[in-house]
C-alpha cells in the first residue's frame, strides 16, 4: 500500500532509520565522507548545462507552443471538447470515473493536418471508439 502522496516523515522516524542502518552496517556514508562529497561538488558544472537536445528542442518538442502535436490536441480539446463521446454517446464524467482520463480528440482530415482548428476537423471520442475509427481509416 505504501505512504500517501505528499507524506512527510517526522525527524524522529528519520533518526530511527539512520540509527538502524548504522547499527546494521549498511549506512554508506559517514559524516566525514558526506563532507568530502559536498566539497568536491562545489563549483562543478553539470555536463548538460546550456546544452539543448536536438530531438526535443524548438519545433520538434511535442509541447512546443505554436504547433506541436500535444499542443494542438490540447488546443482542440479546449475549443471543441464535449462532455460526451460523439460515437457511442458515453458521458464524460462516467468515462473519467472508469478510465481516469478525458476523451481523445480525433483529427478528421486526411492526410492529417492538426493545424486546422475548425469544428468539422475534430471529433471528441472515447479511447475505444478512437481506436476503431483509426483502424478503419488505416484500412482504407
């Protein structure tokens, strides 16, 4: 089961865990070792500082504001999202309770042009219906 998210251990329980680890001999770092590790890290520049990943920087990033796949689907959801699936008619609240997710936005244009922000180009679908429609489109 584990602890609930956001749970903070008390200082007393942390001290007990440290004492147990030290007693068992599996507590790795002494206070002296910790001090040495801290000192050696001072002034060190991370290897990736000021470097950009060519795969995910700029327009190639899915969350790029102004044209990425995820950005455009989220924008379509904000503009055209509905509280029911346009194919089977399931209610968004019931669907969210079962699946813990919102409906998918399906781009109707062929070939796909996600930049067309018109109601006629987007459908609000549950995951099952989205998969069926994508499969039908791919078979054609």
